[in-house]
C-alpha cells in the first residue's frame, strides 16, 4: 500500500472527528484532494491556494539562501573589521571560491534556520489549534507568512520574542477576522509591527543587524551592525558601494538586502500571474517621486547639512530603491491579494501611496529610518476605501454616458 492510500485511509478513519482538519491538511499538502465537483460551472485547473502559496515560496527561496550566506558573511566581515583585516577580507573577488566559503553558509544557517523553524512551527501550531477548535480545514495562508517572517526580522532576534510575535500576528492579524481571505492586515507585517513596538531595542539601532553584534548579556560588543539607512540618518559616511547595495552584501533584515534576487522574484511572480505588476510598478514610482521631491528641496537650498533630515533627503532618489526594504515590501507584501487593492485603477493608487509614504517615513523618522512596513499596513486599511471610490467613479461615468445616450 502506497503512502497516498495510507494517508487517505487515515483521513477517512478520522472523518467527522475533532482531529480531522489536521489529517486533511497533511493529505492535501502532499497530494491533490480526493473530492471532485459534480455540478455547476467550474474552472478546470491544477492549481489551488496551496499551489499558489508554494509559488510565492519558490520566489522567496533565493532570498532565503542569500540571506543565510550574507548573515555569515556580515559576521565574519565584522570580525575582520575589529581585527583590522576587513580590507583583505573584502578584497576577495566575488567569483572567488573563498568568497562563497562554507563558513559563511554554516554560520548563516546556524542563525537563520532556527528563525524559519520557529516561524513555521509556532504559526502552523496556532493554525491547527484554531482549525480543530472551529472545526474547519487548516488554511494555507500561513505557508507564505511563515517564510516571510524570518526574512523581515534582524538576524539575532531572540526566538522567544519571535514566537510571541507570531502568535500575536496569527491570532490578532488573521484569525479574529475569520482566517485566510478575511484579514484586513498583512499577517507578516502585523508580526513585524508587534516586534517593533513591543521590543524596539531589538528591531532598530546599529547593534541588531549583524550576528553577535551584542554580547551574551545584551551589551554592545566591538562589532557594529549599522545599516546604510542608519548611516545616512546620522549624516555619516556610507562604507558600501552601489554594487554592495544592489547585490546585497550589506547589513539588514535577513532577506531584504539582495535587490538583484528580489527583482528575479518579482519577474517570476509576475510571469506566473501571482503578483500584480501594477502594484509593484506604482510602488516603485511612488518611492522615486518622493525621493525626487526631497532631492529638489536639498538642491533648492531649503535645508542645509546641519539638519537631522539632510542625510536621507540628499540620498539620490533612485538609491532609495537599493537601500532598505522598500523593494522587498513592494514585491512580496504590497502584492498580497487579500489585503491589497482589487481594482486595476485602485492598484495603481494603492501601490503609489505605499512607495510615496515609505520614503516620507524613512526621511522624517531618523530614529527608525525604514517605513515600508508602516506604509503597507496603513494602505491595507485604506485599500477597500480606494476600491470603493474607484468603483463609484466608474458607475458615475457609465451613468453619464447613459444619460447622454437617452437625451
């Protein structure tokens, strides 16, 4: 007897019982459901919500793998910096085998994989508990959320903090609204927002982005983990070139640093018709417009170098896309089909405002110069309103055309 048949028999044994959702989830995760429809009009297709979520996970895997490497690379680079050999460490060529050494991957895996395990373990446990209590099927929405969460947090976030935040995000961000498809806020960003406001010292500053940048007692160590945004916010000199910023060899959240891989992920999601290119394009446009406005303010001399806003205002408008997490948020979070705008025109407005507000928060909040997660959560709330006015605008246009024809 094959594994599929064994699982199906086990599923039938528990049919109608309390634990049925758990066995159904395991069965449908591995195999297509046994049930088929017999009436009504249906679209014949091999994809379902699980397969759609798996497609997004595939797009995220390159960011995860690079995040594992970069976590180790940033750690050993910082150690070399303390020892005074950083120049020699960084001088190794990109395609040199020593650059992609296993020490970097081993250190990165040791620190990143526990984040993934806790994210999925705790999140799916909460999902299973709610499914058993409510008697409904286990929902697939957390498959992507579980991968996103470890990619948007600092490398050394304590695992217990992450577990508490995941429980909060799944319960308050999704289950209280009715589960997957009913939530008004992106669950992964709800988790990050909880972490930021509950444990701010672990989510900002210059000691949280590089592994072991603080000692076991939580005190600052010799290793500094300041991000590029932090340097600009303090009007400091940035030590990274444009290639570092674009390729991802910079401190930051686990999966946000490599803009190259994020672009590949965006292309894959757009090609597979999972993500909306309208939201991604308009979010990028909104960020560029806001960046241009700030550059214009600096060029006009309305603000000088003594201002605390000067550093981020003077950043070339296009450079905002290769520092921070604006691009990651635009591709993998703003495009969430549940919490984003649904109308085509609404998607342009929704995405543009996300990019525009993200850069505004980034510049005007030097203590935490990254605003994309706040901008997306804000626009999650306003997405239904945007769609409402878009629909009403179309209705009014049609009514005008009708009146002209009947006049």
